[in-house]
C-alpha cells in the first residue's frame, strides 16, 4: 500500500497540528506538575500550546512575506494565508475549549 503523503499534507495537516498541540500540552503539564496541581498544570500546558502555535505561524507569515523587523504586522492574523490559519486556529480553538471545560469542571 502506497501512502499519498501530499494528500495527507493538503487535507489533514490541521489534524496533525491538533495532535501535536495535545502532546505538547501534556509534556508541559507533566513538567510543571512539580509546582502546581494537575488541573492547573493541564491549563498551563494548553495555554503554552496555543502560544506556541501562534508564534510559529506568525513567524512563518513574517518569513513568507519577507517582513522587515519589528514584525508587528505579523500579529494581524487575518492577513495570514489559508495554510497558516488552518495550522493555528483548529489547534488553538481545541485548546481553548479544553481550558474552558477544565475551568467549568467543578473541583473536588
């Protein structure tokens, strides 16, 4: 069986970023667990994942348009191309929804 990686990259790249965000959030949560409760550690991990993806896609946008420093226009996410937006938004929305669910979940 031959895997068409270009098809996966074109149509499922966003799903890979969501999995990457969950793995990254898990690693950060485990690392900060020595300082905080599990609940707070997971929130910190998810927030870190959102920031990571925003920073990475902002940098990719700045490079793609050859933006000169100080790169302030890179924060205008509505100017990002479709690939950059679909790398960031699905992962960010998933992490944000998980943070909201964790915050709304009553602690024991």
